[in-house]
């Protein structure tokens, strides 16, 4: 069974409502329809219902596979606004929220925050910056986390790691030059994402050109300090470093370079890049030279699941990201309600 097969199985057990503010987009509609038809999600399209239904019919889709929310339905809007305003940690006042909800992206975020959807999924038509801003304004950040970041899942043919061919990497998309505190947040969030998706014990390696002091300088210092901060915040997680890439992934290299035995060295299943230069180059090397399937970026750090997909993503990749996001949302609900 492939890694995605196991995630798809989990999604089918608890289909989540996924709010789509870009339902008119052909790729989004196809991906949402196919994942709904296969029983993984309940797609909620936000916009002008007549237009959305007309497009669905023209594209050969059954209307009953979608839930449509009309921007001009004031009764529905008031219901969502009232649920949002009843939240103990709501971030926006009523008048500002109603004004923002004329935009489908903000409407989707309000539905997510109010519990009317498990995922807000955007990024094909909306720029990443708009998705991040809307999420921060309406949904807010998880307690103890001050950094929005991302991770990706790479399925790498021929790679033999501690979890077979699968490796989780981050941040390759959001944080340009993270501080020590931001790097610590990225590592913690990545561990939580892995816990939501897989039956793994997270083993997170924070990467550098140095292994435990073999190199010196401010670039190394930033990573070593981030490791300390991450462990101070979440001593229950396995976050180690600073490690070079081969130290993190190869047991025989770790035996030579790491004197003290631990759970991460040589067996990492999560890699944290020191900055976006390394992250962007790293993920493209994995894809182009390693011929990997890469799923993501998956945003992390929000109170609930906000997804920003790549504009160039094919339908197959969008479907994978939708299902992954739904599984993360289901796990979050289990944790909130003690299921």
C-alpha cells in the first residue's frame, strides 16, 4: 500500500466538509468533484450559486455532489457570523467580518473558524499572500505557535529511509529567512502534522552544513539555538540537530558523527531546512533528480486547516492535497473533542 493509499483510507472513514472559494476554476471543480464522488470529502462551493451550478452541469458533474453557499444569502451569512462571534477567541468584529465576507476567500475562512467546514482550500486563483492574510485575520494561529510555515510529503523512488520511500520536508514555501524562534515553530508544527497524518513517531532533524559543531558561524548558531528552543517548548517531541543531511538520514554516517545515541540521527523522517534558499533548492533536487512525487505545500500553524495549493498543480496533485488536508482536519477534531 502506498503512502497516499493509507491517507485516502483514513479520509473515507470521516469525510470532511472542504470550503472552496475558487469553485469556478475548472481544475478545482474537477478535483473537488472526483474526491467527493470517491467518498473522501464533502465539497462546499462559495460564490454565486447559479453560476456554479451552470458550470457544474456544463462540465458534466452531478450537482448533488456539491454543497453551494451563495454570497448573497444573507440568512446563511448571518448564521455564520453569529457562530463566529460566539467563539471565545474570535479575531474580527461583526461589521468588518460582514464586509470581508463579500469575498469568497474570507467567507471560506469564516466558515472554517465557525466550524461550518473542516478545511479552507484555495491558492489556484488567489495568491499565497492573500490566503495567508485571510487565514491569520479570521482563523488565527495555534496556541504557542507564532509562525505560519509549510511542509511537503515526498515519495522518493529508490529511497530507503526509516519510513521506506517517504520523507517529510519543510519549510520549502513560506518562511524566507526564519529566525531561531520561527525555525523552532516550524519543527514543532511539522511533528504535529506528521502525527495527524501517519502512524509514525516523528523524528525531526534540523539541517545545517554542520553536524554538532563540526562547522562554526552564525548560520550554524541559528540552527543550534532553534533546536534548544524547540526542545524547551516541546520536550515530548524528538527534535535534534544541527545535522548535515547524511547524518540525519544514514545510520552508518550518524554512528561516526554523533557520539550520543538518540532517536533521530540516521533515522530522521522529517527534515527542516535552515531557510527558503535551501528549502526551494532541496525540494526541486528531490523532484527533478530523485523523480519524487511531492505533495504540498501544506500550511501549518493555523488554528484549523488552511490549504494553499500551487497554481501550477495538476488535478491529481490537487486531489492528493485535498485528501491530505481533510485527514489533518479529522485528526484535529479528534484531539479537540477527545474522540
